[in-house]
C-alpha cells in the first residue's frame, strides 16, 4: 500500500504465555476511563504478558491474552487512517480489523476510536489533536505523508502520548514503533513474480517500463528497492531492457498517463512492472483497447484487490503481492496495549528495525511477511483468508477461470 497499498504472511498459531502475579489478580485501583467513567485495573508492574507475531492468525484468538494489559492500562487508543481513495483497504479491512483486534484485546468501544482523514492533512492533524485532548495515550497512525506525520508525532510527544507508525513510516518522525509488512520483501516478490511471469509468458527479451509509487511515500521507496534489486542485474547483464522509469504516483489516472506517454514514445515496450493493483488496472484496460492478448504483456501488482485478482485470472496480470491485513492490525493493536499499560513489548512481537533515513535512527519494528498470489495459490490464500469472497470474484467472464483455479 499500499496502499493497499498505498502506500505485502505470518501464519499458524502457537500457545500464549500469560503469567499474572497473584497480587495482580486480587488488587485493583480506580483509573480514569474513556467517556468519563472509572474502571478497575491491575497494577501495570504486576502484569506479565508475552505474545509473538507467530501467534496472529485470522481468528484473532491471540488478542485475548492481552486483556490483562487492558485492565492495567490507562487512557484511550486512537487509530487515524489516511484516506479512502488511494486504496479501499482502509475501509474494507484496516478499520474493521483494528476494531476487532482492540475489542478482543479487552478494550470497550469507549476506550478506542478509528477515524479516517479522508485524504486531508489538516483533518489528520486535527483528528490526532482532538483524540489527545479527549484522553488518548496511544496513537496508531498511518500518515498521509511525512510532513503531517511528523507534525502529529511532535504534538503527541509534547503531550506524553506514544505513537505507532502503521503501514507507512514517518520519515523524520518521533514515533516509538513501526508496524508494517517487510516492504523491501514486498518489492522483491513483485520483482521475482515479474521475472517468473516473463519466462512463463515466453518474452524472449523483456523491454520493461519500471513504475513506482509516490516518491513522497517511504513505502514506495522500499518497494522499488526490492524489485530493482531483482531487475537491475538483469538490466545490467543485457537480458532485460529498461524502457523507462517514471517519477511515480499512487493515483491510478496519473499512472495511466505515465504509462501512455512512455508506451507511445518507446514502441518496443512489451511489459511493465507496476507496484500495485490500483495503478495496474487502468493500464491493463488500456492495453486491452490496443488489442493486447492475454499472457503476452506481463503486468504486476500489489494488494490483492478484486480487480487485480480478476486480471490475474484473465491472464493480464502476473500476480499480486498479498499482505494479510489482519496480521498487521493485530500487531498494531498488541503494541498499543503494551504502550497503554506502560510495558515494553516482547522481542517475539518487535522482530526487526527500520531505518528512518531522515532522522537517522533505527525504529523498532514489527515486520510481517507478504505472499505472491497467482492462480496457483489464490484459493489457499486470499479466498481461504476471506480477504476476497469467491462470490464477488467469480462473476461473469471470470467464473470459468475460478473453476480452473480451484476456487469455489
């Protein structure tokens, strides 16, 4: 995200280690709760909870082990998402998954909020300030851009509020933790998927237009780092040709314009690496209007959107980088529960670090693993995860392709 990118799985559940001291079970104190009431809570120092990213799955059952932290914590958790335009994920998945994760972790509906800035920097800043005024002690924020993200984090720090960068790192920011998929790995599997597709579709010498996401989005930079790590040796070795590398965008109409300009100027272009499904869709439609046949012109994507998956089934898109958002939501919620309770998250949760190249600091991170989805594993990934419903995917012209892919 990209998106779904705007802006990439960890599976299987393991046993939870939950150890509460006896005193914690019997002692309580009155703390302020959201909405002006009071809640009974355990002493934070008496609570010990251990959780790992390997325990997150689509059942959300691991979150229940965090209820002791909910009792020990203070204040509200405020989630601030960026927009509803660049990716449908924030409405369809992030908001409901974060709500489910925080609820199963033991917070009541009055102890957290989930808002969307609707693509407006001023709104995102105002939402954060209002949430802090109303008692938020932790923010989970996916910044629209680094500028507003840094503003929010400066304000939060001045008010003693912890911040978790969600999905996109705020360059030059001051957050405590970062939660995302391993975005270099996301780019790497897109590059590898392109390479496999070019071979399968029998391109003798791929002449590739390499597209990017918005250059102001650090995720776009990391995606490009990943897929160029795969493709650059092929370009330098002469087996592939780089036809061009436009500036980049997460706006589909702009991506289409970038593609059309290069496609017109370079007649030998026979493939395009695109970093997300939303940008790929209008390009694929344009190629179809030009008479391009299925499985002749490789196009990549990310986010496992319905249109992206349908383009894969139809043979116009090689695959898509799938990021099970329910994992990301649980990781962010778990971090928030530790921070709200004044506890240090365990190493099984914080499993990596990400460099903030502007602030020149390594940010403790939860980094999750993406999957490359094609017709071969579509049924066992996005369909099994109920990320996309077969009833929505397998309509009209796609029904026969779904049947061939084992999707029912």
